[in-house]
C-alpha cells in the first residue's frame, strides 16, 4: 500500500544501499568530467527522463494498483531502468540510468526507505511510499527485521 512504510530499512540494508550508490557515483563521475557540455546534458536528460517515468509509475501504483504483488511490481518497476541501461550500455543512456540509480540508492539509504530503491525519489517528492519489494535489498531488510 502507500503512505508510510510498515518498517524502515535497518542499518545493514542502509549501508549496502549507500555503498552501492557511492560506487555507482564513482563510475559515472569520471564520465561526466570527460564529456562535453552537450554530452553532459544528454546524460542528465536520461536521468531526468527516468525520474519522470518513475514519478508517473509511483502515482499509478499509489492511486490505481495498490494491491499489485510486491515482487511482481518490483520486477515491473526495475525493468524499465534495466532496459535503458542495457540498450544504452556504454553510452549516454547507461550513464544517465546509473546516475538516476546512484541518487535513488543514496536517498533510500539516507531516508531508510525499504523496498524498491527506484521509487525513492518519487517517495521523497510525494511523501508516500509504494509497497514494492527490491529484488536485491528486500531480503536483507526482511532478515534484519526478523533479527530485531
């Protein structure tokens, strides 16, 4: 469902999210330093495009499909990011996608957002969360929740 999450990501999940986000920043930063201003704008446009896409997806999930299965929803949510990254591998689209994911991961770590990290930016903007799981981090979150 939407609103406040039932739980927050705990320390280990937050650390992993943050570290992976910082790692991706170290991967995209040199690219941004080497490209022309036009190349920079193209890469940022891809990141902004993904942000707008996920804002729209967030609104759709919160308003129209709140009962979508959290794992199926996570696969559907991560699919567009993965498609942009793989199709644009080595180019501006992939750099923009990693930029978007870097910001999302770091934001999710700071806010202790559980679940799907690609939904962290919309969750921050609207103050509501989707209930989608994250294929990588949700198992860590669930284990940490059980341990406490």
